[in-house]
């Protein structure tokens, strides 16, 4: 029984990048032998175990056979007679199909080190076409490694997969999982460019595909200059290029976008024209903006909204809005409420007090 570090940890070490979580492949062992050594089973589809001390994942070497469309349509075979090379050759990209022995020796049967040096994303074998998730993964890698190119034969294979209908079997939640990781990468535009070029974007998110074809450079520039923005804000910037709220809703349904990024995207799309006029907004309009965005109870989300606006609208005066919100939040709503004889008066009186506070120092 031998264990090897495989995949991303080996790749990133060769690239000189900070250490990724280590995944291990075990050759020559059975599930019972792993359990006897204290490993805890966690795999559902095939034998994967957690190390009793490090909690790192150890998977038994395995091969796989395609039995049905989509990424669930596989039968896995894991046994002591499966070799490390057989396990590596079932992986997606050559740069992910390398391993290191316990003594540090590199095992590279698919030319991963060569492709790392050439900065090429290349599929390992024709078996790449059996799993449509690999289209999403390679698009995400293109976003993470902007100086890498996709091999011509790999792009051709991706197009064949789309034409064969493989991506139509992807589960929306898995699509969002990969898209969200790519949005947080160095150059998210490369992910969408590759998905568009192979035809997958039109199948997975038609509304976004339409926007990409119309505003490719604008969308790409926004995303690639997103700086320190988080996932919710980056998705909102992406969605801001859609042509209607209906398109935004369709995109969120197609990708099963979670609540937080969806709500921020909806706010940004609906308030774009308001942000374009920040230099001239009066106190009442600003308070109405804060009300619509629930800035009182969701200050962090509103801060994200302002950060998005800074990337979306040239010369937006965010300082003016932030200062106005600070003055409005300083109003003691409880004290105002005590002065009201009827409960029905409270919302109006609080709003009036906030407008007065903002107007007092509004430049």
C-alpha cells in the first residue's frame, strides 16, 4: 500500500503558488485496510477516507466507465490492482494528472509538467468528453491562470461535447458552484469567453450569452477590474449588463443563484440610473434610496451596492451617499416615536427627521 499526493497541490507547487489542500491517492489497499488504520469513510460514490490525524482526503485509486449521459453517469472501479497511472489517466487536464511519491519523486505520465511550462490547458484523453463538468472546470482554470491558453484540440472537443448535448444534463447547482469559483478568480472574463466560444454559455445561461455577445468588452473589463469585491458584488456586476429584470430573473433561475447575490444584483440593476445622478440627488431622494435598499437593516449589503456602483458608474459620488446615510442613521428613531401621539404617524415623522438631517449638511 502506497500513498501519493495528487492533483492541485502538485500543480500549484510546481507553479510556485501557495500550498493548496493536499489530496492523496492510495494504491494497493482495500476499504477494510483503510478502516483498520483508523481512516474515516466519507465518499458516497467511491471509497474516500479522511486521515485520522491530518483530516486530509485519501481516495483509493480507481478507474471509471461511462454508462449514461451527464456527470452522474459513471461506474467506478476501485481495487488494489488499479495502478497510479491508471488513476491519473482518468483525470481532466494534464496539469492536474501529476503525483508525488512519499519521497518527493514526481510521477507525470500525461505530460503535465511540459504543459505547465508551455502554459497550456490540455485534456488528458478522449475520456474528457464523458464528463460535462470538465467544460466548467477548464473555463474556471482559464480564469484562474490568465497566462494559460486552451489547446486547440481541447477546445474542439469541448465544442463537440456541447453539440452532443452533454451540457444539457448538468445540474444547475453544480454549474453555479463552478461559475462562482471562476467569478472570484484573477480574470473572470476568460471563463465566460471560453464558455461562449465553445457554445456552452448559450445552453447554460441564454440571457447571459446574449448580453456577452452584445457587451463582451464592457462585462469583461468590469469583472477583471473587480479588485477586492466579493462573490455577491461580482455577480451583481455581471448581471448589470443584462437588458431587463426579466433577463436577470431568468439567469438566476438557470444558475440557481443563491439569495444574497441575487438580491444584490436586483438592487444594482434597478438603481443604476439613480447612481448615475449621485451628484444631484436631494435629501428626500436619498432617503427613498435608503428605504428601497433597506440600508437601515442591511448596511453591509448597501456597502456592497455602493462598491458595485463605483465600478459601474463613472465619477459616481459615493462619499456623498455614504455621508448622507451616516447622518440619517444618526437620527434617534425611538426619540422621534415618543413624540408621536399616534403610531400611524411614526414612519412619516421618522422619515421627515431623516430627510431634515440629510438636507442640513448636503453639499
